[in-house]
């Protein structure tokens, strides 16, 4: 019998949002799923500042995995699927405000085989990223003029709304222009 301790492994039970495993930012966590006995794994992470979150999900063999991202109220933010025909990595980028978030990884294939995966969670703090959910005027992201912002479109139904303030001088310059 040979044993090698490994850091950042999935810890059971983490099959519900209540039993979510805490993830550290800028780490890789290894886990596995089996269709009949371990359908989903749940994770939790906390952002103390707003910024960009990059999620990378790698499957070790054929079999489709699904990853869903929600907030503490279980409002859906984004999702991704791995390629069911081959192993590899699928990425997702999203801007998020400070807060608590949950991710679930599920076996979305008909295979009853064990599917191992690696979940990488990276965070870049900053305020020049679109933050979900900014789909309505009341949730609009404030932006500064003459600054660059990176937006993330999670689906064809994702609307991104921004707000900015014009000075009187600028209003006079654009009066009469069509947009």
C-alpha cells in the first residue's frame, strides 16, 4: 500500500450547496464524479474585492462535465460544459463584485465511469471589469470616461448595462450628434 498526500483535493461530502467545499483563489483542486454515486460536487469561494474570475475545468477523459456559477441567493451567473468527445480544458471569465459565490460541477454524460477533473480558480482584482449582474438599469456598472473596461457575455441573453456622467462641457460638444 502506497500513499502520497496531495493538497487541494475535493473533500466529500460536498454534494449539496450546504456542504460546499471552500476554494482558495488562484489554486487548482482535483476531484472526481461518478454518475450513479457522486453526481455533483459543490464549491464555495469569497471575493473580498471586485475583479475578474477565470475558471478552468479540465476533464481527464471523454465525458461531459457541467459547471454552474451562482451567488449566495442561487441566482445563476454563468456556466460551461466540457467537450464530451475528448479530454481537455474549458475556460470561463466573468467579472464579479465582492461577495460569496458557489460553483457546482456535475457529470452531464451517460457514462457510468469515474470522471476525474481539475478545477482551477484564478482571480484578478480590479474595477475595470464588467460585474454581473448588470443586466438592468438599476444594476448598471458605473464607468469612468476615457477608461477601458473588459466585458463578459455569458449567453445571447446576457445584457450589460453601464452608467456614466458627462460634464457640462462634454454635453455641449456632443449635442446634435447621433449615436
